[in-house]
């Protein structure tokens, strides 16, 4: 990903930036981009990848074992578009 910032061109307060990133995490079907389903939090690592926690079944109808997961999104050709998603941990 080099020096590209996922927030490039986003102007506003912290809430605006968080909403912009959350919107970009959802790639959508047929878009050719890796995405995330119901992202709840995220962080970037030193390789430019995004580690995302997802709440797959939120809101939950009943207590029990959850289906949350951690997914890693990365840009394999370093163009700033996350085209590869790897499930790191299923809960």
C-alpha cells in the first residue's frame, strides 16, 4: 500500500473519518473488492493491512455462542483497494 492513506481526501472530524473508513470496509458483492460484514472495530498494521472485527449476527436474538470473527483485508497489488480477505479467527 506504500504511503497511501485509506482516509485520503476525507475531511471532517474523527466521526466523519471513522464513518468513511467503515463505508470503505464494505466492498459489496460483485465489486471486485474484499469487504467486511458489520465491522465493529478495525486497526492498521505496519504492512498496510486492515484487521477488522465483525459482528456477523448482531443484533442477537438469543444468548449463546457467538459468530464474531476477525478478518484481515489487504491490497495485493498495493493500489489502495482491498481485494483480498483472510479470516484470521472465527469465534
